[in-house]
C-alpha cells in the first residue's frame, strides 16, 4: 500500500488499483466526453465502468502510474468524491425534456454546481434538484434539496439517506431561481461557520435545531 494516496483517486479494496470519478455536473455529458471515456477505457484496459448514484461515471481498476495520463486524455476535471466539499448535484431532466417537469431542474442544478464546486466545507455535501413532485432527484434526503412546483421551488436543508436517514427541513416554498440561490448561499455560509468537522448537514440540524437555523438564515 502506498504511503500517500494520489490526489483525486480512490484506493480500491485490493490495495493496488484506484478509481476516479470525473466531474459531470448534473449528470450531463457531451459527445466529446463520451468519446474520451470510451477511448480511455480501451487504451488503459479499464476493467469496470460504473454509473454512480450521484449521476457520475466511475472508472475503476486503474494503475497508479496511469492516473495523471488518464485525466489528461479525458480532458475533464476531477469529481471530488472523498474530500469535505460538494460531491455532486443530482438533477432530473425537468422541463428540458420530461413531460412532467414544471421547473428547470437542470438549469438551476448547473448554477448551484458552479456556485459551490471547489468550496471547502465541514463535511461532504450532496444536493438534489427535482423538477416536479415525483422527486426523482431524491431531494428530501439530500443535504440541500429543491423541489419544483408550478409556483416556484421548495427548499429543504439537512436531509440524509444513510443508515440514520433524515428528511430535510423545509425552509422556503414557492421561491424563484434567484431566491433559491440566495438562500442556499446563506445556508451554506452558516453551516460552514458553525458545523463541526465532518458533521453532515443532517446531524448539524439535529444538534442546533430548526428554529435556531431559521433565525440565522431566514
């Protein structure tokens, strides 16, 4: 086992090979990305290509000496999967293509990804943006969730889908895209300032309480 783990790579169970997860905002890929991934899989004989729950693609079974070259060939930014930061924004198709969509979940999700990508946080952060009440992006069990309705977005904070599952607390309803972005900024700033290291948003909300959180962000 190496003394230090390579940056932007995850050591696998065999203690020899690695996985990488290129950044794919809201699960959107263009044809150049698809070609680059396919070419890399062939060139480096990558044994496993896995779609993740966060709408990304994991390339698994990589040799350490190939990691930097693979990223160069892909031409894609690393998707941070273990650090204390935004891990992903999960978004449904919304009004872009889905007949049930009532809000532009892909558009807002992309804005949020660009807003928070690279920002250091107390713990990993996962976001779900659903364009209708079917909640396909699992918004209520994400650290930050957005649910689209005809009159606007419902924003929740503090959801969790782990072994101590928690439904996020609703902070606002019927808000616009701009209002949602502003409120997310306030939530993240307060969380970043007051949470303990590695304290997920769900556990943070349980510790300080909804009313205290509202006083500071609303």
